[in-house]
C-alpha cells in the first residue's frame, strides 16, 4: 500500500499532466500504479477525483480543489528531505565536537581548529582534551584523534602520522649525574612517570623489542604530559616524552636524548569519526582539515 505522501504526489502529477499515462512517464512508474493510487485516494476522500472514459480523463471540481491544496503540501514536504544547498557553497554552520590527547590537542589540533573557525564564521568547536580515550559513540563526539590502534568497524579511520618517543634529560642533570647507558641504569637515577588516571597506576616506559620499564621510585609523578615535560626541562629527572613534546627542546639543546639504541617503534596517530550515516559538511571540513594538518606537519622524531 502506498503511503499518503506518495499517493498525493501521484495524484498531483496526474492532475498537472491531464493523463495517467503521462503522469506515469514523469514519475517512472506504470499507468496501472497511477490508476491504483488515484482509486485509493478517491476511496479515502469519498469523492470522485477524475471523470474517466476509454479515451481521456478530466479532473472533477473536487479534484481541482484537492490538487490545489495538495500541491503546496507535497512541495513543502519534499523540501524537508531535499539536500541542503547554498549557491555560495556548503553550509559549515554548527557544532563539531572533537577529542584529542592533551599535549597533542594544544600543540597540533587546536591551531587547526582555530584556523577553520576563523575562516567559517558559523562553525563552532567543542574540544575535549584528555589522555583517556573518549567513547566517541556514547559521548556524542564527532571526531577523535588518538595514538595507537583504532580497530572498530563503527569508525572511519585515517592514519596520519607516526610519533617517536625519547628518553631525555636536561644538560645540567647529565652534567651532575651522568647519562644512563643501559635501561637498568635508570634504577639509580631520578625519573618521571605518567599516571594512568583510569587505574591509578604508572604508565611503563616502552623500549625496543617490546621491553618495558616502570620506575619504582619516581622523583616526579603527574597525570599531565606537559607538566612531566616541564619537570624534565627543569633538570629534576629523566623522562620518556613523545616527540611532539621533546623535539623542539632537543633541537634547541635544552634536552639531550639518551638510550637511543633502545628507542621503541614510533606510535601511529589516527584521526577517526563514527560512521553515523550522511556526514554534514562541517564535520567533513574539520575531519579533512585535521587529516591534512597532522599528516603534513607531525610525522616527527621517527
């Protein structure tokens, strides 16, 4: 059985065409389907809509009145489901919710988002910075940025970069205590550690061939990677930092990399979004902008 909107659309087309056959051609359906739709509408209305004979049809006075009312209604309903269009281009108005790790979010993600928002006045950004991966589906997040694997069929995923990790110390610290030559040398030196806020336990340091080291008595513990970096810069302790936090300071001589022969494999960086059907232009704009920016400028330290 036809829904009522489709029934009215067929009736209006038949009224305009003056022929069930011509209406069928316009709509890409059979003349019999037009006849059935008109008969069903006549049954619902309790009135004859067309006078018919073997050679032609002629709309009744009631049919003319109904067609005039139905035409506007069909056009308005069709407009609700038509693709949004703008003669000047896509409409980027609306909110885009993004989640990213704290340090990468401030250094690599925020400048891109700010640039996009400045170029598109109607675009509004909500940025959630957390080193705990957000549930983008349940948290109503539009776009996520994450280190490590993203294996979930609910997501559209783009690998954009790789990031190295360095064990580093300030020159003053190395002058005072020397540099470690083996991983086990770290046991006799001051170290920093990042705390996993989900478990309360420290994150281990990663090294080549899957080796791990967890400082047993760290000199500095934090749940913020930038605070850890600042502690290392101060000369307080050695730390293992992501390249995005360390490379600038290594290049300037403020930090010195150590244990380089034990460096772990770089971590992959991904930009991803949930697969929630059609993608609004504003979300595609931000997603593509982050992919391009993080691909172009942040394959660092490898």
